[in-house]
C-alpha cells in the first residue's frame, strides 16, 4: 500500500521538474532569434520575403506559446494582391518535455485573422511557388515526405476569422473562402484528424464536421486518404465519404458517396493537374437529382468582354449570351447516369444517361438518352468552343413515343389529350453565343409526326393565336366536345435560320384535313403561312362559317390571323392560276382530290414531300423551291381579298 503514494509523489515531482525546467529553458531563449532562420527557410522554399512586423514573445503557461504578430509574406512581383499572406497573430504552442533539450515540437498552431491570396499568372506560374523551383520528382512515400510529416503532424491547427482567395489569372474573378472557425484535432495513435469548420464558400454558408486521415498519411501519400465529413450547405444537409488517392499530380476520389439534401451521388472522380489544363475523369450515378436543391452560385466568367448592345426588340427565343468559356478551362472524360432528374423549372426527366469528352474547348457527346414527355429522347451533340469569338453546335435528337399532350404543354398550349404518340427528329448545325443566335443560323431538318389522338375541345381563348387559328381552320372545334386527330406532321428543312415549307405541315381529323405552306424566319422571328382546310366528303357543314384559306403572318410573339370568307377558294384559285405560280393551286387540288377520296391525304404529302402523288399539274408547276413564291403570291391574293 505504501507503493502507490510513492508513485504519485514521484509523478508530481517529475511534473514540477518538467515545468520548472521548461520555464528556465524558455527564459534563456530570445524568440526573436528564431525569426531569421525561419525567414531564410521561407525565402529558399518560395522566393518570398517573410516579415514579422510586430515582433515575437513567449507566453508562459502549461503550454508555452511563441506569439508572432503582424506576420506578412510578400507576393510574387506579378501578383495582383498586395501580399500573399498577412496574419494578425500566429501562435505556436510548444511541447514541454522537448524544451528541456532546447528543442521545439509544436503541439498547436493558431492563426488569427489570416488573409491569404493565392493566384496564378494565367500561364502556369503560382505565387506560392518560387519561380526557380523545379517540380518535385520524389516518388510517393519518399523520405522527404516522411520527414516533413514528422515535423508537421504533431499537433492541432486552429484558424479564426480568416479569408482565403484564389485567382486563376490577373483578369479572373477571385474565388473566396471565408473561415469563421477551423479546428483540426489529431486523434490518438495518429489514426485520423477531427475536423470542425464554420464559414462560407463564396456567398454560400457552409459548416463541416467529421474525420479525415492523419497529417502523416496526407503528406506521405502512401495510401488512400480517408474522408468522412458531414454538415450543412446553405441550410441543406450534406455528407461526403471517399478515399483520396494521390499520385504525383493526380488525385482520385474512390468509392465516392456524396449526399446533398434529397440528392445522392456515388461513383468515382479523378482530377489530373499535370497538364496545361486540369483534366477530370468521372463515372457517377444518382438515383435522383433535383437541380433546385443545388445551392451552387453561377461563377462570373473572367476575361470576357461585355456582350455587344442588342436591339431594343425583345425576342421570344432568348438572346441572352451563353458562355462556353468553362469548356476551355478543364478537359474532361465523363459518364453520368441519373434515375430521375428534376430541372430547376420543375420538369422531370428520367433514366438520364450520357457520356462525353472535352478537350481544348471541344465537347463531344457521342450519345445521350433520357425519358421525357412520356417517351424517350436519344441523340448526340458537339460543341466547338475552342475559339473565343464563335461557338459551333451540332445537335441530333431522335424522340419516340412522346406524348402529344406533354409536348403541347411544354410549348405553352396545355390541352387535354388522350393518345397521340409522337416521334420527332431534329438534326441541326448552329453557331453563335445565344439561343437566338443558334436559331438564326440553324441549318438542317426538323420532323415531328403524331398519330391518332383525342383532343378535348376546351373553350376558345381569343387571346391565344393558336386558338384563333384552330377556330379558323376547324369549324368543328366549337361544336364537338372533342377532335379526333388521325395524324399530324410538321416537317421542314431550315437553312441559315429560314425554314421554307411546301405542304409539309399538315393534319387530318375524322372530319377535315389541312395543309400549310410558307416561311419561318428565325433571324427576325417572323412567319408567313397559309393554311388551306378541306372537309371530308360526306361531312355536312354550315359553310357560312368556314374559311377555305387562312393566312398567319407577322412576328412570332403576336402574329395576325387573317380569315378568308366563304366562297373565296375559287377566287384564290383563279388568282393563283393567273399569276402562274401553281403552288397554291397545288395545295387546293391535292386537298380537293383527297376530300373526294381520289388522292393522298395531307399527312402523306407532308411526309413524302412534293413527290407524293397529287392532282395533275403542268410541268411548269414543278418548282424546285416553290415555298417563297407561294408565300408571296398568297400574300398578294389575300391583300386583294381584304382590300389591302
């Protein structure tokens, strides 16, 4: 029983001796003598000057601290910031026992109000590296990494009220990380480090807690580095778990699991920093992803001149510039699969799968597929943004089994529809910096074909052009509870933003058929079309309310619907014959023959083009491109009819 008290007394005497010895050692050391060697080491490693403008002193306690005030690290000569770093107070807590041998081993590093400005010159030079420093060629696990780990990985790190910025090039907009508090606490037996962070990335508030691997594992880079963190981003819960494998300038995130609010993503992600541009390679999957739940700010585009002033006119197709500059920042090789993707506007897409590569600002997506509008869309896309002054786009989309009702709703004309399976093909080459530019330069083909459907005839709204047009070409619209659609076709080639239509827009119901010809000019968003409806043989109708020809013309946003009164068909036909165009008469004759049951229907003609069988015409009527004269001469004829 006497042994235990003796041991306790011995421990107490030892502790007192250690403390007294440490105090004596500290009192015999002038901390300012430590500054010069540190300055020399910093200068050799970075080429930067370190200044301790407030001097140094030792704060005595059970954990003696060397306190440096107003610490400044100079910036590179080409840097935009005044200093690379400024720290209001730097505290270095030393271990007691090594002080007896006049050795300093850090137990804790505290940085109060650090302001750190990391930047590059846009040509690969970094301000935290010496201009003459050669890249390290030491392999992973080399002795240099191990010795560095032995020095650094001995204590806690605390940062309070800090600001860190990163600017990639003198004209770039800096990225900001605000640190309210950051604490890194090594666990026992060097098994890991506890992390506690409160701050913001840009304007997005962020809190983080969890564990990461030890300092030794991070610096030695001998094994995958574990990360297990959770917290809140802009008020939403998030979690990330992965193993980071570092090899030279390549960092791979293996077994990545990332959750943010309702979103969850898993897979692999790697970043290679060895080239002139970073390259990312990833293969990610998500059961569900909601874009509205991603609190990611849109970054400002650096080094980009403001877009030229546009005309005061507002276009229906947005003329807002879309920048592809980020494609020139990072190369990529990626695969992405999402079970259900909800866009910011609320539209839901399913079974999204895509694969793409991006190199030198050229994005190539050889395949993508997704479920939308009740069917499936598949296709490919290419974007060439290698030149700063122009971007070129090539898009191919094939849709099958789409819902006609869903398409009408997406187009801004919701209507109750039963059936109406629709296929589409879009194959376009475009260029420019905005959706309006792309439409204005589009060259290619568009084709939409819808099958049988029942369209519930809701009340006509005269404020909608589409309703006024429906009322004009379909007199049964206001009489029957529904319209039985047999087929509908929209097919047109487009060249440099102008689509010319020769009977390739058409529809048939169980009571009538309609065919259209004219032009769509996406450059100034105007249209000029004539619709020629005909009633099927055997269908009785009050012709006093029926229009044989309807012209729609003017801007996309507010076109004018002109109605030809009853009996005008003969006059229009005679005007067309007198002019000698044949285009309008071809429409009328083909519809008349179909109405009599002796010729192909409007849908067949629309699908097969002018080569489809029609009523007999003279050889002079077979124009290679009759759409323009048709539109012009119909306009003249309508002008006479309406007294214009």
